[in-house]
């Protein structure tokens, strides 16, 4: 018993040390080259005086994330959209940026996956997980910005990225989530031109 | 300085205490965050980072301290070894209890977290959930029936009437929302218990698709802020023929308030339990992380405090060690700050007192030494200015001290022989042999002594009056010998001159004065009574008076000779060729009865002398020789000159040898004193004048009988290489004669 406790103790110390040592490496590690979160397509269209955004996102969650979801851990995703003017010799000039947050949660009693748009409060229930994730990945007619906000002389581009919000996870999971590539879920920036 | 030290400690301690407080606070928040406290939970990542950074700062500080300590240890800095030991002891003392606490905390943590979870609880919760689902299932079936009825009713209802029908059914079924969707999910009719709501709560695409394929859908659905609802979606086939259209009826039923509350509670706690169960491992790890970080903080703090305390404790010891080293190196000005009233403080105070006293003692010693030096210098100055030569010898007759005048009197640098045996002087300078000889008995003799030494050197004849005594050492035994000597050559000569001058004056006064009346009386007797006497008497009278007159004349000559002896003419020193002078003088005595035999050394150098005095000297010598051989038929005088180079001293020797009877035994040793004569004629001053002239020239004169026949008088005159080579001597001679 003593040995097992000692083993646990040493393992935990080793885990802590590895946590300290690997933190730098882990932050540098990129998860976007795996089958994680993807942006398949994005487009904007002008409807009246407003630009609307249509996007197709893929939420390819890791086994650990799916496991957590099925065990009642809510997963929050953040959609970052930025409109900018590209510049050749300097940093791009940012026009405006938007953040949208979505949460997916398993409701055990109803056996439903509930997807909630945190900003609008709208929630939808899905009996299957994949359906919930697919529906979360379909963005249609998302009001983006007014036409008058853009100058006709400038060239505008937008970029979009979706990522898992680790800070929204329960606290005990966070230290490992910060350094574990299973949890460092984020898509590459996807850039498109705004016509 | 003590305040500065205090400030420096405070300067180190304050930030460290601040850092530790911040870390403790962040640990508190971390542990709360681990337990899911909402207010800290958002800051969890930051708190973690701050704690890590704090720990890294501590590790860095410990590393710096360790590096310094190791460097000091390797460099052998005073106190570093003891500091290392203290640090090790402190570290061991802190690590062991902390590790034990850590071990038991881990055990406790494992058990505590595991005790939260129980298979029975899990099972009961699952059962409760299933129970809820089953009870809701019944309700769902009822609702499906109701919706089925509604759907049947709507099959024949036109789009325009559908709204009314739905409103009617809404009240009858107790649903909160009823909506009918047409093709492409177009809303045909909608009825809600909430009048403000104009858009139905849509089913998702999957459900609609499923329903459009002919089957119905029933399911529970949590509605935001309204609890659990039952959604029933039912296909409605309306119209007929070519207008037949598959519509979709959506119904949302609330469930019983009590059932809703209970089911919601079951759902909530089931989820919480399941989530906790799922997070069990991570939770343990989080607690372990917190605990480990607290442990590390405690350990690192303890290690740092160990360094801090050891250094603080060792500071006075290190100071003392450095101070002792400094004292050993002769630096007595070190003072250290006194830290507290403990034993170390007492030690430092004592050390400070000690160095202060040593410094005082040293300054007093230096003062005394300076006084001794001053006295020594004063003594040296006195000895240096003393006209007497002073020499000290140890009991083995090694020269210890010599004053400059001693070197001057002895004619060589005696000071260069300090520390060497006195015999070494003779090896270097032969004329001092006699001087050294009188010192030799000192090794066996003690007490006061006095002796006169005559030296003959290149500088001439020197009479030294030596006095000495043995110093008594500290143990009362005989120690060093001190010898004081004066050059009394001039004094002796002056005394003699003065004595004979006095004799001469007395003679002039006492003898010469009555001579004239005697002579006059004798002449008057002859003049008065010669004619009155008969021829025989007159002859007798005449002879007698002539005898008286002659004797008076000779007495006058004798008195004049004394006057000559007593007078002190100024010496007129010139470079003279002695051989030439000898020739000139002997030429005057060239008579057939006298054989004058010369052995003159052609190498004899010029000498420095008064020519007229030397002539007188030669005349006196020749006269003395002639008088010594007065009754011989054949007279012979040998005159020799030689260049002598004896013991490194160059002088010219002049010898006059006669073949007479020699000096009588009774006058042995007094040949050159006035009135010492065995001759019927003569004043007895001839040789006395010779000696006087020789001494005036710094020479020596000796006389001795030869074993075969006759006697020889030898004169040694010093050779001076230049006229002005020894002007002091010349002046001294003149002065001495002036006095005489």
C-alpha cells in the first residue's frame, strides 16, 4: 500500500514536472493539421444594405472531447471573424471583428444534444450527436456588417476561425487541456474575399 | 553600519515575504478554483501561470544563492563550509516533514475523492433517471394520442381554417404550442399559449425529415427557462388527389410542474454526478497539482529561508573569520557591526574590543619603537660626531658597531666589517695588527683596561690611546666589549714638545742669564789681575779665564741648542728627493779619515718634507755617528735608503750605520730623549731633535746596536704621492708645533 501510494506520489510529481516542462512545447504544438476543427467554405452575400455570411464548418472532435461531451461536460466553441484590408508592406488593417460562441451539451434525461448560441440564446435539440455538430457547423445568413461600413475604394477580405474555448471547461480539466493536443482544437484561419 | 545591514536584510526580506504572500493567495484561489468556485474559476489559468512564475522566481533565487554558495565554497571563502552544512541541515529538516505531510495528504486526497463516488449511488441515480424517463414516457404516449387526434382533424382543414383549429386544440390538449408546416417547412398555422410569440419553436431538420417520411416523432426537449417539454411531430396528409400535401404538425407540451421539477432535479444531479465521476481523475490530478505546487512553494521557500537564515547566521562568523585573517595579516582596523544581543553579537563585540586594544597596543609599540629609534639615532649622531673612535665587540670578538670616527682614526672602513670577526681587519689592512692584538685578550678578560698602541701606516705614525670595558648583560654576565680609542699622536708630541719647550725656557732663563756675568767676571778677573801677577800666575789665570769663557760659550751654545729644540718653526713641506739630499749633506763631510758608504735605492720615490729640517736631521745623524766613532782611526758611516712596501704601506727608509761602540746598555730605550748621552761632548739633544723632526714628518725612528759592531739608526718616512694629498696632516703638524 505504501508502495502504491509512493508510486502515485511519484507519478503525480512526475506529472507535475512534465506539466511544467511540456507547457512550452504544448503551446507551440499545432492541432490544426489533424482532423480537428475545419472551415470548409465561407461566403458573404449582400442582401439589401447588409452583408450576410454563410459558412460550412466541420467539428471533428477528438475522442476525449466526445467522451467529455457524453459525460455531461458542456463544450464551448468560439467563432472569430475579422474583416480587414490587406496591405502589402505592412500589417493588414483591421476593419472590424466579431466573436460568436456556441455551446453543445448532452441532456441525459431527454437524451438530447442541445446546441445553444450563447449570444442570441437560441437553442436547438438534437437526438444525435453528429446531427448536433453538423447543425452547429452550418451557418446561414449570419448578419455580418452594414454595407456602409465598407468603402468602395478599398479591397476587403475576411477571415474566420473556430476553436474550442478551454477556459470554459471545468477547472480540473483545464491544466491538462492547456497542454493536451486532444483539447487544443482550433481551425486554421480561413480567408475569403468580400465582394 | 548596523542600520545599513538591517536595511539590506529588510530589502531582501520584504520582496520575498511579498512574493510568498502573493503565492499563498494565488494558491488559495487555485484550490478554490479547483473546487469550481465561480469567482476564481475564470482566473484559473492566470492563477496557475502566476504560481508557476512565482515558483520559477523562487527556483531562480535559490539557484543564484546555490551558485554563490558553491563559488564561495570552491574559493574557500571563510564560513562557506559552515554555511553549506547549515543549509543542508535546514533543508533536510524542512524537506523531511514537508514530504511526510505531502505523502499523507496524497493518501487522504486519493481516499477522499474516491469516497465521493459509489457504485450504488451511481446506480440509484441512473435508476432515478430511468424512472423519470419512464414516467415521462407515459405522458409522451398520451400526448402522441392527442396529437394523432389533432392530426386527423387537420387532414380535412383548409390552410385558412387551420389556425382556428389549432387554437381550439391548444386549449383542449393543454399544449403550449401547436404549429402546422407545409411544403418547405412553410408555416401554415401557429398557435401558442404565449400571445407574444409569433414564430414556432422549430424541430430540427432530422426530425422533420423523419416525419415527412411518414412516421411520427416524440421526444423530450428542454426548453430554455421553461423546463422539460414533450415535442410531438406528426405527419398530416391533407387534401386529396393532386392537391394532396404532406404537412407536419408540431406540438410542444409542458409536463406537470411537480414532475418537471423532480425530473429536472434528477437530471441536474445525475449530470453533476456523472460529470464529477468523469472528472474524477482530472480532479485528483488538479488537487495533486495544487498540493504539489503548495509543496514546492513550501519546499522552495524553506530552502530559500535555509539559505537566507544560514547566510544571516553565518554573516558574523564570516566577518569574524575574515577579521581574524586580517588581524593575522596585520590589519587591526577591522570593526564589524554587532548583530543582536546573542552569543554571536557578544563574540563580535569581543572581537571589536580585541582589535581595538591590539591597535592601541600596536600604536603604543610603534611610538616606543619610534622613541627607541629616535634615541638610537641620537646616540648614533653623538657617536658620529664624537672625536673618539668607538667600537663594540661581542664575546666572540665579532664587530658589532663602529662609529665613523673609528674608521677615520684607523684609516680603513671598519664599518664594512660589522658582524665579522675583528681578525678580518688585519687580513685586509696589515698596519692594524697591533691594534687587533690588544683586542684579542678581551675574549678572556673583563673589566676596565687602558693601553697605548702605536701604529705605523701609510698615513704615518699614529699613537692610539685605547680604553675599554666589558658590558654587563641582562643576566649579569659579561657581554659585549666596548672599545674607545683616540688618536693621541699629536697630543703626545705636543706634550713632549711642551715639556721640552718648558725645559728650554728654564734653561734660557736659569742658565743663560748667569752665563754672561760669569763670562764678564772671568774676563774682568783676567783684565784686572793679569798685569799684577807674575808670569806663571798670569798664565794660570789666563788659561783659567779662557777655560771659563770657553765653557760659558759652550754652555751658551747648549742653551741655544735647547732654544732651537723648543722653537716650533712653520714646516715648509716640499717634494724632496731624499737620495739627492743625502748626497748633498754627506758631501760636506767628505774627509780622508771618513769613509762614507752609500747604498741608495734609486727606486725610492719623492717624499714630502721640510728640506731644511731634513738637512738638520741628516747633520745630527752624521754628527752622532762621528761622535760615536770619535776615538777610532778609521771611521766609516754607511748610509742606506730603501723603498719599503710593508703591509701595503709605502714608505722610504733611511739608515745610518756607524762602526763605533754602539749605544750603552743603560740608555737602552731612551736614546731619543734629551740629555741621554754618554759622550763627553754634545748637548744630548742631537737624537732628541732627530726624533722630533721625524715625528714632525709623521715618521718613525728606531735605533739599535748591531751584533758585530756599531749601531744603526733607522728612519722611516711616509711616501706622499702628491703635495696636497694629506693637507690635514700637514696642518695638524703645524698646529702642534705652534702649541709647543
